[in-house]
């Protein structure tokens, strides 16, 4: 289950050209097979939120298998953008 703040990647078959350049994060907890996602480094003055089916994305994980969150570790400075 994806939670707010989890780093994700959009699976290649669902990705639009150029989207691999963005830092994608879950903006709202997964619910009923859907999840709200946002690119944090889009350069826009507002953060766009897109709702997609959960099967289109996967959580980024550390080498030990733990999900990466912007609320912990070196990425916690990004959480202000998501608030």
C-alpha cells in the first residue's frame, strides 16, 4: 500500500516522454486502487496532483527493501513542497 510521502516511479509502459526526469511522490494515500501522485521538481509555482491507478506506479526502495519516503532521511527537506 502506498502512503503519502512515498517516493515512486511511474512504470515505463505508462510514462510520458520526459517524466523520468521528475522526482515523483505520493501526494495522497492509496485508496480503492488509485493513488494521487505529484512531481516535486517540475519548476511550476504550484504542485500538480494527478490521480492514477496504483498499478501504474511502484514504490522506490532502498537496497534493503525499505520504501523511501520524503518524510525521513535525506529527502525530508522536500516535504515542505508536499504540504
